C-alpha cells in the first residue's frame, strides 16, 4: 500500500501529451463473441483507434461510480466529518474501513438508499486508515474503489507513515519509504535520519535519500538479497523535526524479502519476460502505451496490488471536450501500481485479444489479457497478479518515452548510487 503523504492517481498515465490528443490505438469493440478482431493495414499497424477502445470499455463497464474522501495518500484529515464514501449510478454493496497499523475495523453507517457511508464515530489522531468500497449498478456490474489516508496530529507533533507494512513479505525492489505528516526542515533532517535505523540480515549497507521535506526513502545499493529479513526502528520520540515540532514514535517493525522476481517489458516486441531467481518463469504478451501516450522506460516497483480498481482518464489529463475522462472504467481487474502518476500493469478485458503481443494500445499502462470480473484464473493477467509481490520489479525498455522520475512511485532504482547517496542528510 502506498505510504500516506503521496497522493497517487488511479488511471493509466504515461508521459505522452497529457491527453491533449488521442493516441493511435489498436483495439476494436468486442462486445460479443462474434466481434471481429482488430484489423491490420499493409504497414502492419492496427487501424482501429484508441477512441474505439475507450468506447468499448465504457460499454462493458459498470455505471456505478464510487467516490471516497479524503483522497488516497492524503494526511491531516479531520478526525470527525472528513470521511465519506458515495456512489452514483448504483448502490454500495460493502464498505470496509480499518486502521492500517492494527487492523481494527471502524464501524459506519450506510444510508437507507445505499448510496453513501460514513464512519459512526470520531477517528483517532495521527492514525492511518484504509477504505475498500464495492458497489453494483442496476445490471449487477461491479465497481470498486479504495483509499489510504491519515488523520491529523497536533501542531507540535509529527509522525512518519511507512511502507512496507510490518510482518509483510515483499519483492527484492521494495525500499523503505517514510512519509512525514509535517515538513522536516533542512537543519533537522540529519537528526531525524539518524533516529531511523534500517538493518538487513544480508549485511547490505542501507542509505537514506530525501526526495522532499516530507519523504525519506532507504535502500541498499542493489536489490535486497532474496530470503533476507529487514528490520526498521523508528526512535523519533522527542526528536525535533522543525522548530517546536517533535516526533512521537518509538517502534520497531520488520519485513521479509521473498524470492527474486524481475519482469522485463519490451515495448518493441510486446512481450514481458518474467525471471524468478535467475530463471525465466514465463513470457507474457502485453500491450503498452500507444503513440502519444507511451509508457515510461526504467525500473519500476510494484507499490500496491488491487484485485479491482477504478481508472478515470480525467485524473491524469485524458479528457474529452466536456471535461469527462476519455475513459472511466470502474472495474479494472488485477491492477498493480507502478507509479504515483497513474502507471499500472493490469488486466484488460475490453481489448481485442489480437493486440496482446502485437501492438501498443494503452494510455500508458501495461495491459495483459484478462476476463471481465477477473475470476478466470487462466488468463495472463490473473497469472501475473497471483505470482507477484508488492516490491517486485518491472523493467520497461525500448519505449520511446523518457525514464521515469525516481520520486514518481517507489522508483529510486533509476538513480545511480552516487546520486542516491548525495540525497542523504548524514
């Protein structure tokens, strides 16, 4: 799960041109089993348009649209009256709100018409919460949404919200990422950083890098050793982070590093090679970002996994003349986040099956063949989702786009070691 403090967008969004013009695309509508596959011209390029793909997705998608406030990744939420889940075009079927640290479930009240939900009481201060909401439209088509946010602390206190979670098992690329709810001043960053210890059983040296006044990531020079254990101690209680603002945390947490899995997406061949512990596990056909909406190059770390999520093009600038998103799909299956700006590797049930392995058609995400609802375990998307961990690495190469910015997601591996060390305060 993304650490609070990093507002993350949930939609396909590569670099491209921000949605100011339509991307060339390659997916024909497939609303029935008799639909024809995408056609190709004499130059080998698919002649169908991105607009057709978007229209096909819209035709098959649920009309239920869920909105959750506060936004995912936000901090400083009020402890009373700030949280609400609502739906249009359908009814809520379930809402689950929990404390991220303890797993304690927060009780809430569902409106009589099943279109809104809110917590029943006052929330705790300085606490991180997650909300998972599900809904269905009148035709029974499902929609889902989720968020992670944190409530406010006293003005004289600061806390650090961290990922990965205590007791989790992660991939070899997973850094420790700490987002503070208040800015740490330049003169106090060294003291704060010295008060955070990250130690690996592998003996790898761990160094911190400040991406901003609110974000400190820590990692070794190379990926974590598979099978190692990493412990982190926050000794921030009483440490001054800014004039008159002091830390309150003193805790030790730990996580395990699982097997090594690095998947390489070649946007030129439209194939992804999944390598586990040095051996090729599988080669999977993909469809990456099309012209004008290309996928970022570089090393990207899976930062969250969602069985189903909503992707709205308007959140990343892909809009029509009326301001609505070029696409708004409330039930994208097998979604795994690669960037804060909206890059995912996810299942695609609306695209013609012929494009996977042959053409790049998306708005910047990496699409894998899938079935609507994500229940078919035989699809490529389901297989990759089930065989992936948060912290696994996905490397994109041969894209005409630029290398992803290290701060865009958990992607500091795109910096040289000297660049990384230069961002340390100690």
